[in-house]
């Protein structure tokens, strides 16, 4: 479940227009390098960087799963995608739980699926229940806060990409 957001960076439209006019392999390489650099702004190596640091870390699995990839190719549209593919164990449905953290959940019941009861230790000792009414969770848009915090670095990369493209026309 992707979250939609937008940022405005100066120079992207001009850069895209120049690239469309030139349709050069060199320019596509500049774009590829720039998208990789933007990816490294958020995720320098798998499970590291500002996005992983901002990820709520109950177990750390979600933060450790953070990485980016480029889609498309040198001759087609390229996109940068940042993923956090941590899943719940298969016995619990194998759901991507990052979406629940980022988007929140509505109230729901948690039922015992593996054994005949749920077991945890509460303040007064062991607790056993067949089901628990969960009040739901509020959204935690840590990814949006991270993107906003890194917007200056992204602008720096876009400016460098623009300078490299202009250099190709000199």
C-alpha cells in the first residue's frame, strides 16, 4: 500500500525537457547516476541511513529490510523505489507490516492461530486469551518526515544532475 506524497524541486522540468530533446545515452546515464545518488541519500546501504533510522524499531526487522532499487532501463523511463518489505511470519499471514506502521490500523480482533490461546506477560504476570480486542494504531508517517528532512540533499543531487546535463551540451 504505497503512500502518495509530492515534493517540488526546482530544475526537474528543465532537466526532463533537455533530456527529451537530446535523447542521448549519456543523459540517461546521468539520470541513472542521479537516481542512485538520491537512493543513497535515504538508504546508503541496506538497512542503514535516515529512513532506517527513522523507522520505529520494536524488533528492528522493518528498518533492517530497507533498500532502494531502480526500475526501467537506460532506454525506458527509470524510477527510484524505496522498499521496506518486512513481513509478518507466514503463520500470521505474511503481511507487509510496514504499511500498518505507516498507515495505521482500524480496531480489530487478534485471535489465536497457532495454539489455542495467546500468551504474553503483563504487569501482573502471565496472560492467556483466545482473542484480544486491539484498539488499532495511529498512522506514523516517518517516511514522509524523512523525505521532507532530506529534501535539501535531493535538491543538491538534482542540481548536480542539471549541471552534468548542461555540461554535455557545452
